[in-house]
């Protein structure tokens, strides 16, 4: 089990960009499938994007496809979420999650992951 650590959240105007980072300490992140999820008060945590541990396959929620990009840099043991054309409805706490050699068919589900970060706040003003 790996403990991811998120960073890069903040306040941005609509149409702007942010890049979130998810780092793993003590483990080789390249063996982990990684997902990004987000949550707003009173709502369930929802899938945003995921990256497989092999083949670098990417998966996106319909609401972010074409605006967000997930990628990894194995030399830095870090996964990124580049968020462009941000909208007020993207405002949420964003969580990074990881699972060792996770099943690509299940990466959009919260139950697939066993390591979660503490979250980073993203606020998009209109």
C-alpha cells in the first residue's frame, strides 16, 4: 500500500489552469495504477481520471475529457493532473488514489484503490 500526497490546488478564475501533483514516497509509483477523484460537500466522491500501471492507458470522466490530462513522470515518482479551461463546477477537493497493479477495468471506482491522499482544494471562481 502506498500513501499518495497531493499538491498544487488553489484558487483560479474560470478558464484558467492548474496542475495537481501526486507523489508517492517510499514506493515505486510505476507499479501502481493512479486515479484522481473529487468531492464536494454532501456529495459522493466522483471519478475524474485514471492512469493504468502498464501501457499508460488513460481514462476520463465525460465532464473533464478534453480539458484534463493525467500523466506520470516515473523519474520523479509523480503523477500529474493538468486541468485546463476550468469551470466553477470543477470546484472540489481533489484526491489522488493508488492501487498496486490495479485492474484497468475498475479504475473509475473508489473501491479499487487502497491508498488515498489527504486531498487538495481546487476553487474556480466565475
